[in-house]
C-alpha cells in the first residue's frame, strides 16, 4: 500500500515542529524535521569558518560523530540555516534525502517548501502560521527555558529576517501551496492546534475515501 505523506509548512515559530511531533505520535507516523537538516549544514559551515553565502557545500542530528541536536537550535544557527537554505545545491541534496524518507514511510514532514516542492503530491497539506509577535514570544520563551542568552527585540528581528529571507529566495521559497489548509495558531493553545491539524488530516482522508 502507498505510504501516507503529510506536508506541514509555515514561517519560523508557528509551532510546526511541536505540533507535527504530537500529530506523528498520535498517528504512528515518522516525524521528519527538515529544518534540522539545514541547521546541521549551517553549523558545519559556521564551525569550519566557511562563508556560507557563497559555498556549495528529529530526530537527533549527528554531525561528524557529534550530537548537535541542542546546538543547532541556537540563534546563530537559525540565521545560518536560513542563509544556507538559499543555496540551490544544498537544497537539492537535502530534498533528495527528504523524498527518500517520504517514499519509504508514513511521514509528517515540516519545513518551508514541503507542499510546494518536496512533496507536491502529499496526501494532506497544512500551512501553519501565527502573527510575528506571537511567534517571537514563543521562540523567546523557548530560548529562555534553555538558558540561551538573548533579548526579545533581537529574537523578533531574527524572526523577521528569516521570514523575509525564506519567502523571498529564488529557489523553492516559503509559500502556501494552493491546496494547503491554512491554520493560524496565534489564538490557539498547543492542544487546540494539534486538534486542528488532526481534523484537517481526517477530513482530507474522508474526501479521498469518497472519491
Ligand atoms: O524550521 P526551522 O526553523 O528549523 O528551519 C531553519 C531554517 O532552514 C529556515 O529559516 C529556512 C530553512 N528551511 C528551508 O529553507 N526549507 C525547509 N524545508 C526547512 C527549513
């Protein structure tokens, strides 16, 4: 039987990864965090002193044998990932890996271009968003909980930089697929957002069954 693929896209801080992880657990799917792949590439670039803009270079991510799962969430790597994600050669390599994972498994995959480019035939497409204030507040709270030194204004500026960079790049920019269900999580708590995604998955499966 064909595997079921769910695509979840949206800007930074909309809740894609926490919500997708919870939905994956409920459905018994694999959660694929594509942002972590771009983050690992960015960390490699940072640590090797590369000028990332001009190079072609959920898992727990191991880079050269080292577990960098926490390190890749820090602010310098967030910006670096958004920058390195503009390089087509990097994207092409990572998209190959992402498509392979989706071919072999039931997955919920989150990112920026999953519904538009990586898996255009995904069974369900979701576009998760929230206001920039709310997304910055959530990210600030997350960083504070991990004792990462930062201030709210800086987090908001970083978020706006990434929004612009991710949606204005030429190759596979952040965009809502025409057939994606839009879910705005600004006013939703975590459980309500998970329910909204599960509801969208159930109704699109129902539509398919009726065909
Ligand atoms: O989802 P995230 O915040 O962990 O992603 C980090 C950066 O990686 C994001 O700002 C843009 C890039 N990215 C991308 O371009 N395409 C994806 N499918 C996932 C992430």
